[in-house]
C-alpha cells in the first residue's frame, strides 16, 4: 500500500517566509494548503512549485472566524486530516510612538497576529483530535521582537510575546492527544518585508544602521526539520537569526 502523504497548512503563504516554507514542505512531499488574503499571490506561490506534493489555494482571512471555519472545512473535505499547521500570517503597524497609534491600527495587528493564530490553532486541534491516527504538529511563527523589541513596535511586540504563551499552552493541553506545538523566532530573514534593514534600521539608541539578513531558505529548512520530527519529539523553541544582527549583548 502506498504511503499516505502528510498534509500541511501554511498561513500567510503568499509571500516571504510563508511562501518559502510552503514550497519547501511541498517539495518534501507534503500536500500543502496555501492560505492568505491575496489570492493572486497564493497562486504565484503555487506556480513556483516543482515535483512533490499537491497544492491547494484557499483565500482566507485568519482574523475572521467564519473564514477560518471555511478553510478547515475545505481541508477536511479534501484530505480528511491535517498533520502540520504553520501559523505564519502576520502584520505590523506603522512605526510611530505608542501615543500616536490609533486603536484601529492596534486592533488590526492583534486580530491577525494573535486572534488569527488562535483561531487556526483551535480549528487545527479539533481536526487533529478527531482524525485517525490522531495528533499533529502546530508551529507558530514568533519573533525575536517578543523579548527584544524594536523602537515603536508595541502592537507587533505585544502580539508576538502573546504567541509564546499560546505555544506553551497548546504544548501542555495537546499532550494527551499527541498534538505537539513549537515556535520559531526568526531574526532578519531576507524577504521583501526586511529589505529596508539592509539600508538602515532604527536602533534602540535612536541611530539608524544597516543590519545583516539571512537567506529565507534557512527558515524553510528549519521549519521542515521541525515538521518532520516524530510526535514524541519536539523542538519547543528555536531562534534562527543572522549571526551579526544587533541582538546578543549590547548591540
């Protein structure tokens, strides 16, 4: 009997880290569901796929419970199970002083980064508990910013700090049902989002200095490794960063 392909869901799969991870999982033989708000970008990701597993594109707003429910109904109907969720969708607010943020800007980040991760994890847990064999793995995209914030990044930092609590809670609550939960904190992957860092990023002392970045393929390799572990083993937290970025020590 032929081996059954594993199924992975990647949110925010239309660009950057999400795209790189989705393509790496697909190339390794996973059937991959690409979720995100921009269908044209999801389709671009799908067009870059080579030999490997299948790809399904599902337009999704992770901040909308109804949209997440529809996404997981599609996954259950198409595959009957989910083995890996990469909770990657995320946004940031304009880099302005905290007192100048609007509530709408704050709420938008919380809705996507935190509520979206919760909704997808909740739906994944329900499916992973009910499938046979039961269990699966949830990998949350955290951030170094959770513990070492950048200036003027309160909404992003707060939500990523909360992701760490969510990761620990899922890890604890999922034990009985063979659901493992991991978190990867990434420092300066080279994507469109971090291109300005190569020219100059604001530092804690107010200066603006270029920061080194790492190829996004290293992130994809790391997530593939985490996803491929047997469920009795887990990378609880991984920090993957540019060696010379100003984080360790005093800059």
